[in-house]
C-alpha cells in the first residue's frame, strides 16, 4: 500500500513538472523577448524624454523587452538608420518591424508610450497569421510607380478565412491591382497580394512613413486581427521649370563664361569698333553652346531613359568637381590665377575664330567652348540631366533641357547687351578677376552638396 502511494506521488510530480514545462514553453513561444532600438543624439532633449519613457516601459515589461541604443552620429548608427530609411531622432524600431518616428508623437509622451506598448504587445503575442509589407523601390521620384507586396503566412493547421485591408497615403494613385482582398489561406501557405501605385508628381520630397496593412480572421470562434510592418519611402526633389532654369542660371554665372565674353567683346571692338557686331557674335556664340548641350542631353536621354543606376558615379564626379572649385578658390588667392584658365593653344584658337567674326566662327567657338569648359558648367548639367531622365517623359525632358540651357546662356546675353549699351569689356574682366575666387567657392559648395544628395539618393 505504501508503495502504491509512492507511485501516486511520483506520477503527480511528473505530471506537474510536465505541465510547468509546457506552460513555460507556451509562454516563451507566445511572449519571447521583444527588441527595441532607439536612435538618438546626445544633444537632443527630445531623445532624453524618449529614453525616460523607455525606462518606464522597461520597468513594466521587465525581461520581455530588450532595449538597444544607437548614437545617430556614429558609423553604426548612421548605417542602421539608413537601412530603415530613418532621418530623424529620436526614432524607435520595435522587433525590427514597427518604426516609431518623433513626428508620430511630437513631444506627446503619453502618445509615445501608447504607441510603444501597442507595438510591444503585437510583437509579444504573434498572430497565427503573419503579415508582411514590402515596398519597391523605396527611393523614387515624383510621378514614378511603386510596387507594394503584402505577404500573409498561415501558421495555423487549418484553412482560414482572411480579410485584408491596406490604406494608401494620399499621394498614391492605384494603377494596377487592389488594396483589399478576402479569401482563404491554407495551412503553411504564403499568399502574396500585389498592387502598383503612381506617386503624385506634386508629392512633397523627403521621407514618408507608409502605415501597416491590416488583416482580420477567425480563430477558435473568436475574431482576431494582425498588422504588418510599417515602411519608409524617400521621394526625391520634384523638378519644375523654375528650378531647372535657376540651375542653368547658376551654372552660367561662371568666371569661365565672363572671361570669354569680355575677351570676345574687346577683340571685336578693337577690330570693327561696331557694338552691334559684338552682339551678333555673342548671340551666335551662345547659340553654339545651347545647341551642343541640348544635343548632348537628348543623346544621353535617348541612350538611357533612367540614369538612376549612375547616381553614385554622377554624385562622385560632382563632388570631385566641387572640391576642385573649392581648391581653385585657395589657388586663386595664393597664385592669382585659376586652375581652369585656358591654355595658350586654346587662347590662340579662340583669338583666330573671333578675328574671323562670322556666324560659323561664332557657332564653332560656342561649341568648342562648351566642350573645353565642361568642368565649369558640366557638373550641375549632369545633375539636372539625371533628374530629367528619371522624372520626365522624353518630349517633356527636351523642353526642360531647353529651359536649362537658356539659363546657362542668359548671363552671356545679359553681359553682351550691357557691353552694347556702354559697359566696358575691361570693367567686365576686372569684375571677373575680383569676384572669380568667391564665385569658385560658392559654386564648389553647391556642387559638393548636389553630389552628396545624388550619392545618397535624395535627388
């Protein structure tokens, strides 16, 4: 009898141990540990407030959450933020899925806490049907198409009815597929729902948070729901006729051009003493520049309708040219001459063509100048050409190229007109010599900034 009692006790102990192990395993599967990444700046007061909220939540959830902090000024922090498309601090990523930006709560710490608790609970108690949202591409231009794919994975052992609803931002226009779906998902099945949207050409540039897709389904007689991850897309700066014209104007306001105009005007006046001859030569000289840049742009647009893959190359070239311009600023200050000055051979060729003083020589000199002086104006041209290629249709792109090239030659026409009405070429050249260093510095800074934007995909 005593042996029987011992067997009963042993059996009870084994059953209890089994139940404890089962409950522990179930709790671990249902709960587990949720990772939270905080991206911060040591000088950011809002970051300190976010840390306090995380500390409070950490005390509530204990070992169920693991908080990691990354300084946005370190190489690791920058790389990780770029991977999630995050550009602001403080920002948090819950379980590598849910992104919470400062702009989501804007100093409302109660809202931040609510967002964090909701995300943590969603991660702790994984749904029986998992949903994931993927957007491609994540870096795009206004007017381009974006593909959204929503994947649903049934982790249950029975076929389940599912209702999917995805909400699109206001600047998305659906051109293919649907944002909602309902049907059955078999055990272990992965169901993909895809639609294509066009980004509004007037959409604001910068980062945009794309909210989660939502699903609902029944499990064990109860209605349940789940949400997908959030995503961030980056929209580049939209081109307008004014911005293209302004870029051309900046490229045209260059010491290289000023020097040549003053040189041409002085030679023609000394030979003919006729100011109208100066104007005629400058007009056709400008037209030669216009034609070469226009035909080159059309050729490149026809050769490659999308130059996005060359962003890194174009950006690197633009940064290098910007550094050369900045270096030339110091070189002029020390040596009183520029790195970009024409060689004696080129000056001789230019002198002979100006002395000829014909329409063909003016056109030819403009064409030659546009090629020889490409480092002076070409970097901004490449940047604008890249934007036109990815944002505009071919015919519209040609119109934009014309506007840009008109901006390039407008300073030449203005100086030529000023000389005709009485401005001395000597004064133009003196102004050019006095201001060329500062113009080089400003142009160099602009080029470096453009290059950084290009390589980072911001434009």
